[in-house]
C-alpha cells in the first residue's frame, strides 16, 4: 500500500473516528483520565465540518459511499 492510498483512507470520517476512539481506549486503559464524550463530540463535529466543506469524502466513488446497483 502506497502513501496515496493511506491518505485516501484517512479521508473517510469513519476511519478518523475509529482511530480517535482506539487512541482514547488505549489512553484510558493506561490510566490517563480523559473526558471521552467531550473528545468524541469534538472529533465528530470537526469531521462533519470536513464533510460539509468537501475535505473529507470518499474520492473513489461519485457521490454516495455505497452506490445502489442499477436495476435494468
């Protein structure tokens, strides 16, 4: 997997939220006190702004992430 593919995967909001969730899990498991709800709400808000501005989207599809099959 090359660097461009990794960057394309990081343009997915689900991936960003999952990574942040796992980082929070690792930190809280190791005794760091974090307000998880506050952090996740902030990350989701930032991702939403990125989607609205067109920064975070799936560049491999036209429009929807899960396009419907055309019925003939």
